[in-house]
C-alpha cells in the first residue's frame, strides 16, 4: 500500500476524534465565523481556552447629592429706643435747670450748656431699648458625597494550546473562554 493512502484515513480519524473530545468536555465546538466555513479572509477562527483564574477588579464610584441643612441658632436682638423724644426731653429739662442756675449774662450760657448736657443725657437714656433672645432657623446648602466600591472588570488568566494568557474583561467568563485565533506569516 501507498503511504498516501494510509495518511488519508489517519487524518480523517484524527479530525473525528478531536470533534468527539470537544463534545466529551460538555462544551460544543465554537461556532465558525460568519460567512463561509473555515478561516475567514483574515485567517482567523474561534476556539475555546481553559480559564485558570478570575480576579475581580474594583473601582470607587462617587455620587454627590445636593441638599439643604437647617439648624436653630440663638440670636440676641434689641428693640430700638425712641432717641428723638429722649434727646428733646433731655434738652428741655437741661435748659430749664440751666436757667435757674445762671443769672445775668451767664444765664444764656447756662441755658445753652444745660440744654446740650440734658440732650446728651436724654439721648443715652432713651437709646437703650429692650434686649431679648430668640431662636432663628438658619439653612445652608450642602453637598453629600458617597463612595461605593464596585466591580469594574475582571482580570482573567487562561490557557490556550499550552500557553497562558492574561486579559481584562468586562464580564466573568466562567470555566471556558471563547477566543479568536488569528494566524499570519512571520517575516
């Protein structure tokens, strides 16, 4: 028999056993790329790799919420006195007292001095109104910031044809990972 004739049945047996092994693992063979069966125009095909390890990658998500914070504060207030009436009344009383004290030419000076002094005393007496304490609500805008740790991806270590690879994925692939295999000549 010719060696070529033995090679064809051996090749067919190898292809059939490889397909049976893929079925035996419980995983269907990867689907062919869209279009014609076999490698596409870019010499790529799909296969399965065994996942060795999956590590979640965490990030911090910050959210800020504007709100208003209110609290009661004690405030000291004073009622205004009636300054005009006190000043006028003090000036009149001071002028009358000055006229009784002063005689002759000093009488005018005593009246004016008494009116000025009486006005100043009346002003200071009438300026002190009543003082009281009250509670007042004060509100201020505040921004509450909250931080939450969340998974942003997965570092996946996997084996394909005896070589170990590492990729960051946006999902946990489970025990097997579908990979795209591309073959091109090395120059």
